[in-house]
C-alpha cells in the first residue's frame, strides 16, 4: 500500500489570476485542478561531460541541453518538428545511450496500474536526425532500456522479453512462455509494482553480454474481478491479486547470454514464499547482486550471483523479529573493487554502512538518533557519501555529505524538506517548506552555492495572493507522556473566546510521515478559510523516529495508532479555541481505515463525524506483501488480524459517517467498503456514501476531485 497523499493533484495547465484575497472556492478549484502544483525539473538527465544537462520542453516536443554553471541553453538535442523518419507528436520520457549518440524515447502511454504502462518506443539517432520505431512487431511495448554498449535495447511485450540489435535491425524474443494472468517475464506482477515500487524487473550486465530478469508464475494466484461500467453493457476486468495468506506468484531469476543465445536459471531460490525486490550488477561483468526476502520480510539476504554459472552466495544476512526495510538496499552502490555502501537499521536507526567486497562491515559511516532517508551518491575515490537525513528535526530533511573520517557537512541552510540529485561535479538541490514552493538550487560537491535553477516564482506569487493561514508545527504530548509530531492550521481573524470545529487529517500507516515542513497545497488551507481548525498528528507506528517507534504497530495494525489519535483528539479538544464536541477525523486508504477505527473505538463523545475514502476494513482482504510485512501471515497471526479488522465491528460505529470509494479500485477493492456497509445496514447505523464509477484508488480527474472535496465540505457543514 503506497500512501495516497492528501494532495493528489493532477498536472498543471494554467494559473489563476489572483488579485487580493481570493475566495476559498477559488482556492479549492486551483489546488484540485493542479494549478498550484510546483513545477519540477521533468526528465532531467546529467550528461557525461559533467557540465551540462538535458530536460524535456513543456510541450514535450524537444529535448534541450543546458549548462549547469550558467543555466544558459547550449543547444536543442532533438526537435520532433524537424526530425526525419517516423513522425511522433510528443515525447513522454527518454534516455540516452552511454555514448550519447542515440536517444530511446516513448510517446503516449496506456496505464496498466499505478506505475506501469504500455507505449510505443522509438530510437532517435542524433547524428542522422532520424527517428525509427524500436519494434516492427505487433503490440505496444513496456520498459525499454539500452544495453550499456548502446547497441541493443531490451523491452517487454505481452509478458515476454525481447532484444533489438540496433546495428542490424534484428529483433529476437528471448522468452516465449509469457501469457496474461499466468507467466510474466521481466515486468512486475501487481504486488511487485504496488508494494516494491517496481516497473522493470530486468537488468543488463556492464559488458552488455548478459540480461537477467525475474520470472513470475501467477498460475496459482487467485483472480480478482470488478466491473467497468460502459454503455450499453458493462465489462468485467480480472487480474491476479494475492490476498494475505494466499498463494503469491512463484518467482525465479533467469539470465540470457546474448552471444551464445542460451538461458540459465540462477541458483538463488524459487518459490511463492520469497521475494526478489532488488537486482543490481556489481562492477564485475558476471557478478550480480540480488536482494532476497522471506515471505514475512523478516529475513533479508544480499546475494552475490555469478550470472554465468548461476551460483549464489550470501554477502549480507539480516534478520529481525519485525519486518526489515528492504528499501535500504535500493541505495546499494558498488565501488570499482566491489566494496559497497548501503543503508541498515542494525542499531535501531537507519544509517550508512561501508562493506568490503565479501560483505563484512568495514565501518558505520553515520550514527545517531536520527535517520538517513536516502543515499544519493558514493564517491569511493574520495571516500565521501552524499545523503538525505532528518538530523536536525524529524519533521525536516536536509542534504549532507560525510567523509571517511565521519565529518558531516549540511549542504543547505533553510528550514524545510530538501532532496538532491548528485552528479560527479554538482548537486541539484530541491527545497520546499510549508510556505515555499519547490526551489531548485545548484551547488558544487563541496557545498558551495552556484545559482538558482528554478524558483517557481509564479506559484509562490499565486499562493501569496490567497493569503492562506499559517501551518504551525509542534509536539503534541498525550496524557501518557507520548510525544508525537503534529501541525495545526487555524482560521485567520479568529474571534476572541470563539470555539471552532476541528478536522483531524491523518494517514497513520507504518513508516509514513504526514507531519513534514514541505510545500503541499491541500484541503487544510481550504478548510481553515471555511472556518475550521485543521490538525494532523503522526501516531506511533509512523516513520522518521527510529525502528522501535515504527514497529509499535507491528502485528496489530490500527490498534496503537487508533489509541494515539483518540488521545490526540482529547489534547486538541482542550485547546481554548476548539469545540471538543465538533471534531471530525478523515483519511484515505490506510487513513480511511483509521478514520473508521477511531469512530468505532472513540465513539461520538470524541468524534462527532468521520470521512473515510477507499478504506481497508479487513487486512485478510488486502494484498499479501504489504499486509504480511506488518502483520505476518494470517495463518501465524490470526489474533492480530481479528483485532485489526473492523467489518464485524461496523455496528459499533458512532457519529456521522461519509464513506467514499471508486468502483475500479485495483488496490483497496470496493469490496472492503461494501462488506462494511452491509454490516452498517444490518446494525441500523445511518451513514452517507459517495461512489465514483470507474475510478481507481486515487479517484483522479480534475472535475472528479473538485466534486469529491465539495462533497466533503457539504458533509462537514451539515454535521459539524
């Protein structure tokens, strides 16, 4: 369950002209349409010379090169309106080959799920100024990538893998057993995409002679089906979706030898009780690094696999009573001698460790009661790591470097959330806070500021024009002495002695973090403009405060978080400007599950109303990987599952409820809401419901989002 942000907003198209203080409805239309979304550096690519970078033009027709130092445009690398060969309307994404002589790009996409898509790929030969289709075969393609030599492209189509040899124009299928809802080669099944964030499950060796991929056998995975409402007849859509405790895809790892045209299975395990979420080639041509997890994700092995012999050995082995964060190894970076750096929570906090080529720890590079969130670059020659961490405050993130002596330098100096892209010579730093839209700044690798690349001035001026109320960050301490990160937004010009209704915004999922000092136009500002106080509290079980804090919810999802949200509501209700008898709690996905739990456990004496969007109502009905990561399998933890589910407790819900769901939600199926509603009806509990036909988990669409938030507002006015 990748978190649904509280401000899922669509692509910006135009800006509202703002004069003076705009109405709350204008602001609502602006943020739901995406016009207040900060511009990003889309399709940024650092060039091999280290001095220039490329970006995609706003209209998607050109790839343009700019100087890091000056920001001046160096040249147009590609212009669709002036190319020879096949005519293409728009570039949606691209990559260069290693020599930067060719560009592989794709055009319009057709979504499969949240991240994956099918499309048409094209190859642009820069010297010839010519575009040609990647494949002449029938059907759209997925996840095409150059080989390191630039002479070949691997891609997927219809669950099989293909290699196109560009020198000869030949195409070969290296797998032929792919079949929908049965066998997938090289692209993720639903679980690997949603829960491991993968779109591609194949990797090229450094010398371009080997291609390794994960094969998914979905034959034993249960199908889930829902209707797509069309005219004149509905259509049924089915796909493989393993629920907690049910069979997963049987996974195995295979390697294709390009020269010999042979395929070999790797000896790193096979089964439906393991995962291979990460594969990376080391700096040896034949040696691959693979992360292997057991099904409950409490046992992690970093394997070194000889891709020619298939033989695997364990480099690093970590075990925990609770789940291990596999994502620590997404930062895995190898030096030329195959020593490597990676993140680990061995001491209870996420930090950087240096290992020798045999997997023995050389030293811990960072240490303290704070967390490294991302490892950006390892400069092995100079012994420097560049990373993102919350060393100053758990509600902020900054960019740092650490040298071989353990000296840490903070690159930035502004309060907020900072991230970076680090090249060999430069740091492109991305910064925002609650009142500042994203600003991109260029530094050298010593931390010297060079220039501002992008400042989102238009967005900043638009936001300033709305005169939004301030978001205040603080620590909320419960009656039990538990310190929780929180923020609050109050209406402007509050009346003396007046008490206002409170809306509690939360997500609360394991390892998540809503309370961050970052730019994110959202519903809270609109609500404050409408006369509500809005607050957000991150309970125990959420992230950025160490492994022990995060694992408070392990094995009993929703229990400790519900307790903390109820206690937080009591503390907030005691503030002299809040009416404790008019509190609403709302949330989306895991947050929707929490809103329902809080109304059941807290009752109407705490929460007069609640809004739940696409909620989980029984973890036995959710997908295997996410659920078992935090609950283990139902066969092992039946008591925990029984204590977390709320379908059987629907009759205990008190207060006014608005329940919303999209009928085409492939993530949290509408089944969750319907089974909960069935028990509400049986118990005679009144409620309101808003259904969005053919909408997925995000309920996207500018008009749809506007309708959704206006529906929320009407519900609050009627019930608070």
